[in-house]
C-alpha cells in the first residue's frame, strides 16, 4: 500500500523539463502581458482554454498517480 516516492517525482520533473519549457515559451510569446505577439479575441480564449486545461490534466494525472 506504500507509494513509490521516486515515481511521481521523476515523472513530474521530466514533464517540466520537456513540455513545460516549450509551453512557457509560448505563453511568453503570445499570452503574457508583455508578449511579443499578443493574441486577442477567440485566439486568446482558445489558447487559455488549452493552457489551463493542460494544467488541470497534469494535476489530475499527478493526483491519480499518487493515489495508486
């Protein structure tokens, strides 16, 4: 019934290193208040839905991995 402490940590670190960096760059380019190419209207809404959806999915996957 014990939880492998290295498993979720290792997976989370790998996710931040690979995908997290790319999505952070995209946020800086298109959605940050000082973005180089700021999105407006529907494009901004779609970007934010994907952004926060990815965060919610990551949190859910971390929670379910932890509860196993």
